[in-house]
């Protein structure tokens, strides 16, 4: 029976170990792929699919050049694939049979460390999830920065999904229990859209093995991984990184355990609807709250600010500590500007440190680190002048690692090449033997230059030149037209070209050997010296990471101060009694995006005693949703330590924000718009506490009028009677405004607008009381609907309102009950005589201005008249 070739057998055996990854199999100057990998890669990368003889059969094949492989790998990673890099690990000259090959690294979306594949201002988290059915554990690590966080949660899997969403991971590892839960994976996939990697019990190993691995990696492992679930999640993450990276992970040396209850909970719906880090429309950063607040000078400061937005604080003292720092910057704007300028000189210390520890940093990375460290003493001096003890203390405790900067300055060239294996890295004077080799190179090359001059004079050939290439070495080149001028036997022929001949001499050959030997030795020595310097710097990674965190925190704080100064934000008072008071509040992003137009500010007052629920009525486009969102955004800003867009603000600690805003279906999950609406509302009703903030916009509009109105009515009652959360409830059901009369903590407010010359004018003012109309047709007219549609809609509206009011009047008054006619009746029965009260009711009904009243006014009138009639009959 025919068999595959030995090389193809080798490929198949290695591929069997990495079935979920593209295997980049090194053959010479190419990475080749075969079989299904080749077919799929050719499609995804748009490269040529060919084939080769595999012995048993011809097999599909495609490949990418070794020197440009990173670009192809990046494209596959962006599409959510994994790539296993298989290199030759044996000298082909010494190999017996097929050259030995091994996978040296597996690149996955969650394990990227290459600078070109990373977004500067975003973390690249890999998250591991574990559960025992009652509790859940999460471990999140960023290989590119060295950050590592773990937490344990109680409650449903929804809570685990919310916490996972906060990290926006590029890849999620699932323990066997979750890997078998298809419903959980489907829902989490719809939220995150990232790669999922299931972990088997065999890959995980025993708990004891995981504990030992964690203890070896983290000095504080015993204090952090205190439960079996935490060990499982953390061990799963560490084991996966070790298996895929196959090298030192020394920069992963700090792990932080946190209690999720220390932060405000923001589920995926809240993040999306409030546009905290991306816009709702197209998912872009521009137009989000992060876009507005991010005036950081460094990438690591930007990432920290994003983490603050993802996890607002719920501790009053911690919030006020950040506020104090922001206030100190605002009190001395010259110092703020000086801090910003100094920070601009600092590179991304977190990722530089990670690449150095990982062994992928080049000489330019080391010089970037050196320049950053040399800029920080000046920053310390600025902090020493700050009138803020925490900032001064930060400067005093900042270890700027002068020894590291000194080592790099002494060893590495100021402007080194990108490659670390072609020389030009090490500074003159750093290593005596390297200096001697370089002298030999210079002297040899000077001799070559002098040789060219001497030979031109000796032969009289002005065009004679001495050159070099990697194949033939040094040579003397003479054009064919000048060959006749050469003395017989002066040179030894080396190579014939179309228009010239190349020669050598014994003396030139000897010098070539000396020069090339010196070059080869110096390049090898330079690489060796560079790796030694990089290793010395890598030993200081913990110091560099601590420094990076301090700089990032300082950068995030100054960014909040810069934004507060630019947009006239005020320091909010943080309350713990549940009272919220915003005077002249503004939507921060809308205001910033439309600076040429003045923003209409609005007040908000809520408290647990008599203003728990604000029932907001008014037409579309009048600003109801903007108003609701601005209250939530001001709350989030206050709890990250930021100042807020208002004249004055008192903000209570909020443990969670729920949002039900806008219309969106879930086609993949098979849920209609109304079903999504009810599911999000259900989450708020069942999980909110008295410390929560709920935003409900037009709940109940996805079904029939009476169904929707009934649900909205019941939801408001339930929040009022059972939940107790502060709630902004926007609705077009004007009938709900009657709840203010029956529920003591419900207050009516409305978005005011006026009608002028048949056109609606939006004032964007939120005022006390209820709205009288919805102005739907007027808004449609503003949207540009054809005039015929608008005119016809007005006629139909008049007819419908008239029919509804007439039917309601007949039904409610019950003045003329239907009387069945006798079977043999031949004469018309006399009409019943009307009493005085009935005649007064009919007169009032006839004189009532039907077209100038609302449906609610009609219902109230009918109810009053009905009561008069009933009283007169008693």
C-alpha cells in the first residue's frame, strides 16, 4: 500500500497535535500548508492553491514567504483563527533523514504580543471561565501587558456573562462544565463575538498540579487562589499560555483578586445603550464617552481610563481620592500642562516590558525604554510641586529605574537597526573584543579602498572597481572593452558577465577572509551582547511594571482634569443616602460633538422618599432619551472620579445601571424586538436594588396598545412597590401620568415643545407635569414624509379620535342601553322621558370641545358624567 512521504508523515503527526490551528510548516524560505489547511488558507488569505506529490497522493498545498508571514498571520488572527508556527529545530547538514521540526509557538486571538497586531489603546484579554453550578470563577490575563485579574462570583450565569463582557476578551477558555453548555456559549458568543476554546479535563490536569503551577508563577498565589474554582480558572489560563507560547512568561508575575461588588455592575445592554466605549450605530470609538474623556498622553494611560469606565467605583473614599487629584490639577493649570508634556515623552512601558520579558524586544524597544525612563525624573519634580499629598507621594515613591536607563545608554546604539541579527546594535566602547573586530573590519575595508586606487593607477583603467556580493565575495571588475589593457597574469578570473569580467588576487582573497571573519564574529558577538543586555533588563520587569502602573494612573487622572477644564465640569458631591440632584446637567458627548450649538441644560432631582420614579412624557425628538442617558452618564462619570457636566451635582453611589432603550431584535437567538425588550426589563425588575438606577424607554410599545399600556402600568407599580430603584421611565402612554395620583413616589415630568404655524418646535426642556400630545404626525413631517401622507394621516387621526371618543362615550355613559324589540311589535315604542340631570349631561357633552382635548381628557369627562348619572338614579 502506498504511503505518504516521510516529510508528509512528519507534517501529519504534528498537525494531529494542533487540529484547531493552521499549521505553518517551515520549508526553506516558506511556511507551507497542506490538505484542509491549504484549502481554507487559500480562501481566507486569497493566495494560490496548488498541490505537490505526497507519496500516497497529490495533496493540496499553499504557502507564504517566511519574511512576510506576519502580515498573513495577522489576517488569520483577525478572522478568529489560531496559527501554529512549526520551525526547523535541527541543522539540515547534520540531519539524518527528515529535518526535525517542532511547533515553537501557537498564536491565537488572545495570545497576541506582536505590536502590529495590537490596538495601542486597548487591552488584549484572554479570559478563562469555570463553574461548579453554584459559583463561578473568572481569570483574565493580557499577555501583551502582564496584567492578570481573578474573581469569584455567585448567582446565575448571566452574572458571569456580565463580568466577562467587561473585559471584551479576544478569546475565552471554557472549563468542561461550560464547554458542554451550548446555550451559555451561544448567548455569550452573541455578546462578545470572540473565539471560544474548550478545555478538557485531560488538558487541565488535577487541582494539585494547577496549584503547583500557579505557585511557581506567582509569589502571592496562596493568598489569591484560595478556592478550588479560582485555582481551576487561574490554572486553566496559565496552562493554556504555557502550552501555546512555549517560553518564559516571567512578566506574568502579579495577579490581583478583586470582589466584583467593589465596582458598579454594567451589563452588555447598559454599555451598549450608554455608548460608554463605542457608539451604538456603528461601534466606533469616536462619539462614545471614552472618546470624550480620553485626553491621555500615553497608550497605557488610555487603557487604564477605559478600565475605569468599565468598572466604576462604589467606594466613596476611593472616588474622592481620584477627585482630589483632578481638583489639584485644575487648581494649577500650568502644572497640569507641564505634566501632560512630560508624559508625551513616555512610551508604552507595559508593552515594552512585556516584549523584553518575552524575548521579542529589539534594540529600538530598549532605546524607547531608555528615553522613557530618562524623561521621568522631570515628571517627579513637577509632582513634588503639586498641592495634593497623593500626587506628591506618587512622585516620591516612583522608582524611575536609573540603573536600567544607564545600562541601555552604555550598551545600545542611539539609532539601532530593526533587526537584531545583522549588527549595528552595540555602542562603541562597550566591549573591547567587539571593538577590535570592528577595527579589523575598518582596516580591511580601507585596504580595499586603497587597492582600488592602486590598481587603477597600475593598469590605467579608470573604470576599474573593487566590489562585493554575498555569493562571490570581493572581486575586481573590468569592463570587456578594457580587458586588453590588463597585464598578462595579473589577476585570476572569477566570473564572466555580459559586459565585464571579474577577477581576484591571492592578496584580495586573504583580506576578504579576514574581513568576513571579523564581520561574522562581530555580528554574532553583537547579538550575544544584545541578548545579555535584554536579559539584564528583563530581571527588572517587576520594577518596570510598577512604574508603568503609576504613570498610567497619573495619565488617566490628568486626562480627566484636562476634559473638566475644557468643558467647564464641576466636582460632584458623592452621597450615600440615595439622593440625586443635578442642576443644569448636560449630556457630555452631545455637548462636545455640537459645540457650535448651545446645549439645553436640565435639572434632575430624585430621592427615595418622594421622587423615586420620574415618568417622562413628550414627543419623539424632544430630548427624552438624551435626558435619560445624560443622568446615567453623569452618574458613571462621578463614580470613576471624574468631574461632571453640570452647574452643581450631588450623586449617590449606584451599584448597577439597567437600560432598556431603543428597538433591537435578536435574530440569531430567535427573539423578536418585543421579546428582547421584555427580557431586558425582566433583568432590571429581578436584579435591581434600591441603590440601582433604571432607565426604561417606551416599554410596552412593541405590542398592542392595551397590552403595552397594561404592562407599562404594572412595571411602574412593581418598581415603586417592590424594587425601590431610582427610575427614569419614558413613555407615550399619557394615561400612565395618572399614576402620580396613586403612587406617592412617582412624579410626572415632560419634554416641552410648542406648535407654531402648524409646526412642532422642540425646546428640549424637561419640566414638571405631563405632556398633552405626542406630535407624532408633526415629527413625521419634519422627517420629510410626502405631504400627501401627512395630510391623509391627519384626516385619519381626526376620524380615529372621533370614533374612539364616541364609542367610549356611549359605552361609559350607558345612556341608551339596547332594548330588544318584541317579535310582534307593530308600533314604535315611546322614547323614555329624560330627567333634568340627563338633559344637563347631554348639553355639556354637546358643548364640549372634542378636537381640542386629549383622549385622557375625554376619559375623565366621561367618567365624571357617568358618576353624575348614576347618582341621579339612586
